[in-house]
């Protein structure tokens, strides 16, 4: 189950906090204003812009912060797998299942 809650924390409404609850886990997200002129770009140019931005961020992966909640979730799932490896799925099975959902 996915539940989202939006609330404005700025007088002009440009910054919005969003709380997302997914399968009982809650995570705070912050929406920021888009760069000037971004909405005037074509969708392809927007995608190229985002890809270039991500490439710059990914150049230094050690500087990308990992939220504690993500680390805890990974540790929990690893513990569950170690307790009962038969419940795990191969990457191929997961990718196949995800591709079927897209159809």
C-alpha cells in the first residue's frame, strides 16, 4: 500500500514536503522548484538535462548520502534472506516479473 501526504512549508508554495508511506515505512521527501526554463524544454531535452545532471552526481558515488532507513531496510532484507534463502528470488526472476507488469 502506498500513501502520500503533501503539505506546503513555504509561504509562496514553492517548497513542498511530502511524506510517503510504503508498506508501513515512512519517508520524508522534499519537492524543489524546477530550474528556470526547464518547462520550456522539449521532453527529450529535459531527459538529456536530467541525465547530464545525474552523470555529474554519479561521478563521485562516495559522496551520495544513503538514508539510514535504506541501510536498515537492506540489512533487514539480508537478514531475512540468511534466515530462509529459499524465499529469495534471482535477479532474472525479478526483472522478468517487472517487465510483465509494464505490459
